């Protein structure tokens, strides 16, 4: 009896409590309304409250929502400072499969772009729309985007997706300020004609004939982080940029065939 008690004492001494105080990240598909609401609150904070010129939306209850949320999947990244801390949602990405979109209100991107060429394509029959990507300001240097892309890769493989698309934003509505970047994207990364997506006329921004004075390298450095990430994966850009008055942004259409993603990145996402 005494011998067993000593063994029990020894076992207790071997318990490692250091992990209790380690910060932890987790990334998964939201599976409850409360998790989706937490993602919507993060979206509100990033898209509106964090902006240099804050955008106030009085009727939103500090959640950024739309009808597409009801039938899309939502990736969330959570963070806990210690085992005893409250779990916080610090990153999110919205995923909408073609089969689900066509049974409901279609794709979110169709509010800004004519998708008819792409949807008629015989080459791409199982599309996935990505939208509402955002990360809490405090965690943007913590590889949270890579965590989400690993989960997206898993989702793409599981659902046999052949191409991904969506819009990516410049936090600017004065087109003259970002005109060199928009021209650079249009001149160097345009989609093939047979599937080309075009900006709707009522939202399309007009670009001047001015020749950029900066080099391509300098212009590329000024692109938003998310757009640079897509280009590194071998993405194409749609025809024309659009002005989004709701979010006070200028958007471009991004199209990424899964087969075009570089092998080096696929290895990172699958590890």
C-alpha cells in the first residue's frame, strides 16, 4: 500500500504544467452560430473600426454580416494566451462552394463582376469563392494567414476544388493614388480571354493613360499583402477594378487555378 502511494506521488511529480502557460493557436471550420458571430465581430473591427478613417455602421450591432454568411463555411483562427485564458477569434476566411452558391443567391463576387464567362467554362466546374479574409491587427505577423491557407488547402483537396476566386481590396477609394498598382496588375496578370471576368460597368473605375514613373518592382512592393500572397501562388487578375462604397475600398478580382499553385507552396500548406 505504502509502495503504491509512493508511486502515485512520483507520477504526480512528473506532470508537466509548463504547457498550461503556453500561448496556443487553433484553426478550424466554425461549427456553431456563436463562432460565426465571433468571426463577424472580428470582420466589423477590421473592416470598419480599425480603419484610419473609421467607418461607422450604426445598424450592424458591431457585426459585419450579409446573406452569404448563412450558407457559406467559415474558417476561424482562435488564440489562447494560456490554458486558463478566454478563447479569442483572431482570424477568419469565408468559403463558398459553387454547388452551394448556385442553389442559393449565387456568389458574392457577382455583385461587382460579370462571372458568366467563368461559370460557362468547361475547364473549371467546381469553383470555390474566398471572401471576408481578415486578421486581428495584433496578430498579422504571427503566420495566421498561413494557418488559414493550410486549412483552405485541406478543404480544397477534400472537396476536389479545381479553382479558387474572390475579390481582394486596396484600402483606398482615390484611384489616382493606386493607379500604378492597378495598371501593373491589369498589364501583367490578366485572366485568359475564354474565362475572363469583367468588372460591372456601374462600379468599374476609370484609369488614365498616364505612364507609371516607378519600376515594376517598386510598384509590386506597394501591393496589399493579400494580393501579393495570391500572386505568389500564380493567381490571375480579372479585367477592371471596382469601387466598393460600402467598405470604402477599391477591389480587384483574383482567380487561382489549383493546378497552378507552385509545388513549394503546396508542400508548406500540406505539412
